[in-house]
């Protein structure tokens, strides 16, 4: 069973791999972990990403701009935060 810690680790690992100059779609994380039923896990991925964003580890993007993870609706992208941006 994939729990919240699994999804947080997956989001963080993939975001770190991409680096601070590139972003990724939450569906990429779900598809990699559960290729046969990825859609069922999208909310778990988004919830894990919100927790990481609240902790300052990643940021949510829409149209390439940071957005509030608690109010963002629709298509989002995730990006690891640069060391200089952790205090935002």
C-alpha cells in the first residue's frame, strides 16, 4: 500500500532529479509509481505535494508562475525550490 510518506518521497525525489530550472506534472509521479491505475492516485500525489510546498521544499506553478498550493485549481506543475528561495 502506498501511504502519504511514499508519495512525499516520490514527489521530492522526482522534483530533485528535475532540478530547480525544470518542473514536472503530478501525473508523471503517479504514472511512474502505478502505471496501470495512476489516475486513482492523483489526489494522493497532490496532497503530498501540498505538504512539501507548505514545508518550503517545492513550489506549485501555473503558467510558469508560483501559485498558492492550497487554492490552486486545474493543471499545475511542481518544481524543487532553489536554495535562495526557501524563505519566501
